[in-house]
C-alpha cells in the first residue's frame, strides 16, 4: 500500500506533466501563426512604397507598373521587383526581355546558355518566358526590408548572368 504522501506526489507530477504539455502546445501554435500575423503588416502599397523609397535612396527612379510590381532602370536595363503581399518574405528582382528567341534552333541554344548561367552563378535564374529570356535573383529574406543589404549584389550577379549568357550564345 502506498503512503498518502507519495500518492499526492504522483497526482501532482501527472498534473505538472499535463500542464507542461498544454504550455508547449500553445507555444508551438504561436510559432505556427507568427508568420501569418507578420504578413498582415505588409500590404501591397506598403511594399511598393518601401521599394520605391529604397530605389530613390540609391539614385534610381522607380514606378509601379500595371501588375503592381516596381519597375526601375539600372545600367540602361529595365528591371522589376516583384511585389507579393501573400509571401513578403520572398524577394525577387527580374531583368526581363533580354534576348528574343526567333527560331526553334535558337531555342535549343538559349536553353543551353540558360543552363550554363544557372550552373555557374549563385542565386541567379535564367529562363525563358513568352519566347524571350529573363534573368532573376530570388531569395528568402525573412522580413521584407531585409533585401536592402543584398540588393546591389543581386543586380550585379544578374549582370554577370547576362554576360555569361551572351558568351554562351
């Protein structure tokens, strides 16, 4: 037969274990919903304004295009920053329409050149869209404004990608 003291100890230990499970479950749920709460703070217009202000601070003129993305010119090339309020931890800057594809045989050469870019440069994606070549850098940045420290490097690696693409063609 158990002593009454030990019986109450068993009950309090079980109670403490259940209480710890409840607190741990609540903690896990708060982690799951934290990104959703953070995402609600960044509307499309707030993201657009942040990108436009940053470009202005860098000496570049930007404007919002018909898709809601932010376009700008850099070294005589037209770029856009994708504005995505549904996934604002994702950052994407694109140099579009750099090489028109004019034939089926050229398409094969273009695909090989894109593969060479994708293999050789970090974070750079070369791909075809509507019979044209686009070049992009895509990153997960954690918070929308965390793109700033790597923005110029992103533009530079895109330009390196263009150079590599042209060499392969």
